[in-house]
């Protein structure tokens, strides 16, 4: 068990398949004298990444998480920002070697701010294209379903907790103030959008 107020260097490593090895990433992180490494062999598109979840459970305030590159940690910009938010809430900094991002520095925090802005711009562009598509469909006399409804502001955080099995689906619905049908419809749409973003 980790001691109180003991700051640690934690490493997270991922390769996409069992045929690949983690040696290159391990060498890079071990040169930094990390205290503990979490490694797994799974596709980045797999939301059920056990070692990622163990790492997030393990890290404590004052720790620094080291990764070889952002692509090893996150599936998309949205996924990255969601994970960074979890780390920030736990008081954990992030260092990505390839992108030279270090959230212990003003420059690193600024880069993440840019990522957040780009992610929001991407989201707004998607919503705008959807609205334009709906308008064109209306003009062409097509019958449309329910109007587009934006996700609740805590959606990413709650869904991350649910996907990590830290809360039940019922608890997720309660936090999001959704009934069962709405929750699973939104989840299905969210997954489809995530697949599009990862292509």
C-alpha cells in the first residue's frame, strides 16, 4: 500500500495486440525511473482496459503519470480530456514524452487547453452538420425523429465511471437524471459518434 504523501512516478503502457511487445515503451519509461508500470495489450478502441482502470484507481494526489504518447492512453481527443479530468480531480499530473506535454508546466496546461478548444470545435461542427442535415431533410419533406438533444454536461465523467464498473447503470441514470430508455439510446448514439471520431 502506498504511503501517505509519497509522490510516485507511474507509467502506463499499451500496445494494440498480443503480438506486439512493450519493450520500447518500457525502456523509455524506465529511463525516467518510474516507480510502477501498468501495461496491457489491447486495442485503443476497447473501452474495457483493465490496466488503465487499475492505474486510475492506484494513482494518488501528487503522483505523475508518464506515457510514451497520447495514443497509448486515449482513444480520441474526447477520451483524452475525460481521462485528464479524472487525473486532475485526483491531483495527478500527466507527462507525454512524444508530444512533450507536461501538465506540471504552464506550457503543458496550455496545450491541453488547446486540445479542449479543438474538441469543443469538433463537437460544434458535428452538431452544426447534423442541424444542417435536419434542415435539408425538412425542406425535402422528410419525416424526422426527435430533435437533437445535447448530452448532459457530466455525461463523459459518468459514462467513464460506469464503463470502469465503479457505478451501476442505475446510478449512472440517476446522476444524469435519465430514464432507462433515454440512457441507452444516448449511449448507443455516443458509441456510434466515438466510432466515427476514431476512423
